C-alpha cells in the first residue's frame, strides 16, 4: 500500500506538469472537464459512473485510494466473521438424535396405547419437552448465523454497487500498483462472495432439518394432547369389573419386566432432566452446603460466646438436635418451586426426602402419639409412592390399592382421635389434614370397588402423599422461623443481650402469616398436579386472568390487577418487617441516639412502598399517564376531606428528615408523655409510663409544643420542694440537704443546688435541684433522695410541718360518760355538737407543732 501511494503521488505530479505546459489553444471549458478527461484517459468503466462531483484529478485519485483501503479492511473483517463457521458435525449428530428420539417416543406411545395413563403421558411430555428444548437451542444458534449472514450479505451488496469494482486501467503498465490492488480487491470480493453463498446454502439445509424436527414435535404434541383428552373422558368411566364380579381384565404374568421397563424410563427421564438443569442442581447443592455450614457454625458460636446460650438454645427444638434434616426441610419446599416442569420421579424423590427428614422432627413438634402413627403408616406410603412410578397400568394392583385406601382411612381416624383429645392450637391444622385424608381415601376406596382403577389409584396416592407433605410443610414454617431466630441472636454483638420471649413470639406472629400462605400455595399446587388437573387449571386461570376486558375506554386484565396487588402486598410486608427489625435493634442495641435509625425507618418504608408501587405498575403494564388522572381525583379528595391525612403524611416525612424524635426517645406532647415506640406514615405510637399505648397523629407532633427529654442526651434534672418549720435552723437545713446531694447516683456536674425558695403559711420551702444520668432512673433516684432527707431531718430534729386545726366543743351532753360506758349507745360525732372557735387572730396561732 505504501508503494501504491508513492506511485500515485508521482503520477499526480506528472499530470500537473502536463497541464501547465499544454497548448493554450486547447479548449478547456472548466477544471471539472479537465479532471474528467484525465480520469477517462486512465480508467475504463464497465458501467455508467457519475464524475460530475469531481473537481480535480487529484481528488478522484485520492478517493480511489481511500475506498481501496476501506474496502480492503472491510473485506478482511467479513472474511474473519465467515471463518467462524458453525460446528456442523456436532449439530448434525444432535439433530439426528433429536429426530430419532421424537419418532421413537411416538412409536412407543402408540404401541403402549393399551396401557396408557396420565403418569405415562406426563413422563412422555417431560421427555419431549427436554428434546424440544435441545432442538430450540440448535435453532437459536442457526438463527444467530442467519442474522450474521444477512449482515454480511448487506455489506457485500453495498460494496458491489460501488463504482470502484467497475473500474479497470486502460494501460496496466501506466500505474501497475493500482492495477494490482484493484485486482486483489476484486479477487477477495469474489472469494468472500463464494464463501457467503456456501454458508447460506449450509444454513438453509440445517434450517430445514430443524423445521422437520419441529413438525415432528408438533405432531407428537397433538397426539399426546388428544390421547390425554381421551383418557380424561374415560377417567370417570368403568375400566374393569366391580369388586364383587368375576375378573374381566387380562392378568399379566411378567410383572417384573413391566416394573423394569418403568424403572428404565424413570432413569432416562431423570438423566435427561439433570442434563437439562445441571446448573440449577449445582446451585441447589451449593446452597444446601452453605446453609448447613452457616447454621451449624451459628449454633456453635452461640454456645461458646453467649452468656444466655442455654436460654437461647432451649427455644431451638430442631436445629440443636437435627441440623442436617432441619436444613433439608427448609430447602425442599423451595426446590419444589424453582424446578420447572419436573418429571414425576424427581417430585417423588423430593417428597420422600421431605418425609424422611420430617420423621426426625415429628416427635418434638407433635409428641409421641402422632410420631407412632407417622412411623407405623410410613411403609404403606413408600410402597404407594413407588407404585405411582409404574408407567404401565397393571390391574393386579387393584387389591393392594383397595387395602391401602382402607388402611389410610384408619390412619386418618387415628390422627383425628389424637388431635381431638388435645386442644393445643398447633394441632388444629392436623385435624383438617386428617379429615382430608379420610375423605379422599374413602373416595378412592369406593372408586376401586366400582371398577374405576386409575381414578382410585390416583386419588389414593395423592391423599397419602399430600397428607405427609402437609405435615412436612408445617414443619418447614416452624424450622424457618427457628433459623431466623438463630441468625438474629447470632448477629447481636453484646453477649448479655438476648431476645425476650415476647419478642420471639412477636417475630413468629409477623413471619408466620406469609410463610403459611406460601406453604399452602405449595400444597395446593401439589394437589392439583398429582390429580392431573394442572394443565386444565393453568389454562382456565390463564384465560380468565389474561383476557382483555373493557371498562369505558380502558382495556385491562384481571391478571394485571392481581399482579399489582401481589407486588404491593409483598412490598408492604417488607416495609413493615424492615421497620420492625430496625425498631427492635434500636431498642436493644442502640447505645446512643445517633446510632439508632429511629424515624429514618419511615423513609425506608416509604422508599420500599414507592419502589413496590412502581414495580407493580411496570409489571402490570399500567400506563404511567393514568397516574395523572389518579392524582387529579386525589386532589379533589384532598379538597373535600383528606387534608388531615395528607397533613399527617407530610408531617411524618418532615419528622423523618428533621428527626426531632426517634424511636426510644422520652417525649411529652400536651398531656401525653411516654416513650416513642414507632414513627408511622400517618401516626406515631407512644408507650405511656402506665403501659398504655397512645396513638398521636404526626401533625400534632409538629403543631403542638413537643418536649423531648432525650433529644441531646438522656440526663434529667430533678426538682424537689422541701418545707421545714419556721423554728428550724436554716443553715443546718441547707447543710443537711447539701450532704444528701452527695449521693452516688447524683451527678456532680452540673453541681446540685439548694435554694431557700418561699415563706409559706406554715413552712419555709427549700428548692433542691440535682441531675441524674438517665431518664430511666430519675424516679428511683428521687425516691432515694426523699427517703434520705426524711431520715436526716429526723436525725437532726428538723421539723417538717403539716397543716393542723384546733377544735373547740361548744356543748357536750351531760350524760356523755354514761353513753360511753354503755355499749350500743349512739356516740357518733353527729350526737355531739362541735363548733369551731370564732377568732380573728392569725391562723398560724391555731396551728400547733407535733409536740403540742
């Protein structure tokens, strides 16, 4: 390229010399014409090239050079992109296997048409789903290649349309470097164009194979759906003879071979599912290991570092003895949710693991009676669960299923009897679970008697599996709460601080609600899934929620409203619990006011609620321009009657920013005094000193005079008014009071003060002022000081006066002595006339000292 540039520069100088020395008689109409004639004398164009924009020959040659450089670079990039070809060998093998599997599934399903049931079809659908996902993954790679080739094709077509590739030199010996460069560009263009066409053909061939597999899967899905519909129609019809009639079904002699076929199919399904979700399985395994290690180390650290370790661990019923199985119970319900479209064998493994783990905890939760029933009927549950994995219908199982249903009804009766004899609240859900087991197993028993074998087996297996799973989910809630309690205790730095029993109960009350909702949802999902109604329920609910509905000019969906409500519920739950845990932390570990979150928690709550509201609107696809309408309506509401609510809301935000009060502060608002317990969005809670809780609107906290005893610190000044008699030695009184002020719990700075305050009617009052370290102890210290003053005054003979009145008896009955001596006579004050002495002297003369 460097040689080309030098050659072109020399040639441009030659052209300029010729132009300067040429004959003046030549007719040159313009500079543009000269440049065009010189270029025409140098190049031959295979098509019409517009040179009207060219001003000089130098400009044309410069543009040719620049284009040659740019296109050489672009062609090099295209060559690199096309060189990254697809792995056609691996893709061909995978597509062939996918096609074979799809055809074999259909062939096998058709050959087993006489033994089909819902479990068989669900297993086949899972297998097909795995293969379909593999086919879609290949289709995605091919589509990426198609997009790349489309981009390359557009670039090639753009280059081909340029006039540069239409030029050839009239005399190749004149500027050989340019000729060589143009030939190289044209050759590279031709090579890349050929590679592009070859890859387009190759990609088209693979697209055809992927489309062929997709058509096979579509046909297979239609066949499975149709077969399932036929089974649904036959589900409630009579399959075999009534139990009291002669047997009319074929008796298979090779049961072992059938069980082996089902076992192999389960293994294949499990392998395919693991390969499809290998990363999810790895994440779950790591999560289990980390959680088990964390809980184990937490218990050990609490035991070794906490002063109240025995009290803390006494509340831990599960993790202290069975850490491994308790950790398993926490994670299994979560695994039931996060795995998408699991095969029946995987669900059975998770359910069995939950039951085994629960067997170690059932005694601590429900006692010995329920534990015996649990273990006694565990073997029938396991046999039924294994029988449920048999994909082929074997009617010989009828009598075993019939007996199992009857035995499980007995189990439900025993559990119900045990529950009714115990009135504890934790047994309430067991009562409903036992009733569910009795009802569903009774239905399965009579269905079997009436020849509905598949229906009977499905309901019998579902009943026992959901009974054991329900108890496992109940344990999940309690174990989860116990784990939260352990982590909270471990997070506290002070070894002498522990959560009180009431805090522990409040924690459970707050968390149990949403955990029970989640556990119930998992249980209902399992019920619908095992009964085979999941697809129908999912379709019906989806159609109901996603159907467009019109209200005036607004189009909405119930699903959007439900999603919006769920997001708001979750955000409200998070906001309230964040505030709760922050307030607990403030009350227990906040050493000073600055270390506490206090009213700032309100901002966190508002932020969580606002973010939840925005996320809910985005997820529900509610247009944000509708907010303007809502705000307009809200402004009208404010004008009519919401001023107080908005005032309290804004006041709460001001309180959160200015922080005149914090959670834990001692305040007084009007006649209300106490400790701040919560700063809410609309109102705040103050716990009065008598134990009552006062709800004060936030607006009142700003509009009224607010006394905060702990705004800067918790010190408090105590004032006492002490009266002494007029005959007392005032210097002695003052020295005694100052001596009392030297107590240990009275602060030396500020210095305690004693002042002679007032001359009252019967006393001389001294004003005593002193400071205590904390608001929490001022009443105790005041009582100690008053007791000490009373004792010191008595010791030094200082009189503490009190009001007295002299009474004069104006007249007394002559026989008053007889009345006194005769029991039963009326000697009440009403029988004696008593009149105060009328005297104009000073009232102080009528008041006597205690000695008088």
